[in-house]
């Protein structure tokens, strides 16, 4: 064990921490050809990274945001042909890890959950700014949007209890990202899971607190989405064309799968 009191010079202690963090992250991220982390212990390593990183100053743990941005910009989430399977399988860390799929996006998702789980509410309060200023301009596909919902969903309960203002900002950001996707996609295949998640956010966390802001966004969406989200703001007038389009373009998504909201990925402490 290393204790601060063992070092007379704070710079020496900082150097030890830097070396330890580099070693920890190197073995986790870069040793895939000759893995030094036993597969059955990977969640323990993720929790160890979360505990260490969140105890250090911001420059040490804020770099996780760069990893998330790299995943959002990856071909897996931006290309229609890179991943032809069901997106919820792609984001399932446990299934990917046990089946040796080694999907980078699911590993980053699980690591982000581990780090944010150990973060203070002050550290988590930076997430809304990260969503609106960094991630929102990048989100143009359904896979990207679903990834964001998986990323932030498990922490909505904590935001509601400890930082209501952040919860409301995140709720608005979810609809703004959906607006981006709607404007940049000719066809939406997962409208039902997306709308189910937004209804969950409304009835469990935000209520009518963001009604005025999201109503303006919903009115700009395609008729099929507008029809599905009409109860978010109690919009009573729905164009007849919307009902026809909604029935003819029903999402092929598996109704049994849904966006993770209440529980983080199984990263045990």
C-alpha cells in the first residue's frame, strides 16, 4: 500500500500515481494480444480503475470523455453496414465479453459506468455539459443515439435525487439528439425503443418540467415519431398522415429489449 504520508515531496507522490494509472490502463486497454487481466476478473479491474481515477484530479478522469467520443465517431455506430445485427446486443457488455466478441464500444460503455458509479455528484454534474456541447453535435444515427441512452440511462435516478437541474438538462438534450437523428436519417428502425425510453424518462424523472421545451422539438419531428410521442406533451392534434405512416413503418425492433435506464451494467464492486 502507498500512503501520502510516506512521501515528503508531493511531486514524488504524484509521479507514483501517474505511473500506477498508466500501468493500470495499459494492461486493460492495450494488452489484448497477450491479456494480463483474467477474463473472469475484468469487472474487478474496471471497478479498480473507477476507484483510482475518480479519486484523482480532473485531468486524470476527464480523458474518459475522449474515449467516449472516439466510440461515437467509430464506424460501428456511424455506418449502416459496419454492424448489421441488433444494436442492443452490441451494447451488452456481459454478452460480448462472454462470447469473446471484444467489442470496443461495449467495453468503453462498461468502463464509463464503472467510473461514473464511483464519481461524486460534483464530477457527474459535468455530464450535461459534455452531452450538449460535445456529444450532441456528433449524434446523427440511431446507433449513436441508443448508445448515449445506454451511457447515461443508469445515472438518471441519481441525477433526479441529487441534481434536479442536471436531470432536466439531460432530458432536453435527449430530445435534441433525437431531432438531429430524425433530420439526418431517411428511415428509423428503432422508433419504438427510443420512444419507450423517452416515456420512461418523463414518467420516472422529469414529469412535465421540460414540457414546453420538448414540445417545440416534437413538433418538428417526422409524423411517425410525433404520433408516438404525442402523450409526452399531450398533443391532441395528430395529422391523419401520421397515423398511416406510423402503422406502415412500424419498428422491427424486438419489443422485449429496451434501453438500460435503472441499472448499470453488471460491474460488481
